[in-house]
C-alpha cells in the first residue's frame, strides 16, 4: 500500500480520532499532535497490520495508548472543574459529524461538550479510556480489553467506577434544541449587549445563582453572583469590549475583544453553558487562536 492509498483509507476516520484524543487530553493542540503520531505509527506498522478486527479498532488502540502516554508524561492536574479543559474545540473540528444521522450527530456533539470533557479529566487515565471506548465509541468489553492490553474484568471494573464519577444530566444539545434558533440568538444578543454596555447588573442577571467563571490557563476562578460581580467590576468591566457570537465544543461561544490603543484586540474565547436561557458557566479561554474559530484577528473601534 502506498502513502496516498493509506491517506485515503484513514482520512475518513481522522475527524473522529481527533475528537477521541481531545476527550482524552482536553486540548485541541495536544489532540492534533496525538492524531499525527497515531497516523505515523500506523503507517510505519501497516505491513504488520492483521485485519482481524478491522482498521478502526486498530487506529483507536494506537490513538488511545498514545494519549495515555502523554497523560502519564504530563502528570495528573488537580484543578477546578472549570480549568480542567485546556482548550476549546473549534467548530471546524466537528465537520465530520455532518455525515452522521441526526441521532448519532447529537451523541457525538454531546461527547465533546465542556462539562463532559472536564469531568473526564477528573478520572484516572484507565477509567477515562474505558469510559470513552465503551460508552462513547460503543466498543465491546472484549475489544477494549484488547486495545488496552488488559482483562475484561478490569475493563468492567474501571467502567463502573468511571460512571459513578461522570454523572448524567441535561446536555447542551438538549438545552439548545429546547431554546431553538430564535432563543439562542436572543441569549447571544442579551449577553453581547450587556458586555458592550459594561452593565454588570445585566450580566449578572443572566447568570444562575451557582454560576462559575474561569479563565484557563489562569488558576483563578469565581463562583456565585457576588464573586463574579466583584471580579467583573475589579477588572474586565474597566475596559471597553466587543463580542462576536461563535461556536465551540458544540456550544454557544463568543470571541471577546478588548479596546487597546484604538483597536479591539482578541482577549479570550468565552464558551458558555446554559441552563434554560440562563448561563451556568463561562469558561474564557485566554489563549484561543481566533482564526481557528472563524473570528477576525482584530476589530476597528
């Protein structure tokens, strides 16, 4: 098999492999590195590939074990839930889901939502891998045991423990569907207007009582109306802002621009989690690559 034929063979799986590595690592850039390494290793071993279970399980075995190695090298990070994900997932990374049937697409989008990916980072590496391979990718316990070089009993035990940590609840796909396009636009309009007017009361009024606000990679985070209000008044709302609605992780997001020397320069990508039409969490990724999210590099005043 030549390299072009190999590329065509694995190309259709690249998007879902990236999503898997992103769930494992919580970082878009680390996921891309893991996928590149996976495909390189697969190409180097293609002559030894035995098509007993198919190409897809084989690639997932390589990708999962590569992610486990990366996790071991960087060590487990004990961080607040809002900072557990290092980078948001740009919408173009989810283009592969367009070919899925509607139900499967919803499931795929739910599996990259911030709350789910953040909860995965609190699991041990083995539990994380098992939960994803079994519950998200629907591999059989025997297949997962082979992929991770362990036993079916160990897989079942890890899955049981992982499910106890990763609770079920309303997903953002369900919330967004219930709001509809008009409802989502109205939430975005109100949020943009409140920030651009620097109206702290309007911003806080959109938050649930237990709302959280974090800014990866900074360790600081804030919770509740009083905590978030104080943070906004002491820092962000001293500046002038422009917000542009976007999408990341299948969720509502905003590119935020702060006025600097006569132009609005990129500041962060705010990914919001909704409960009905109220905001229950804002994760502002301060090192987001704006062009990756289809956002301009800067804005005129």
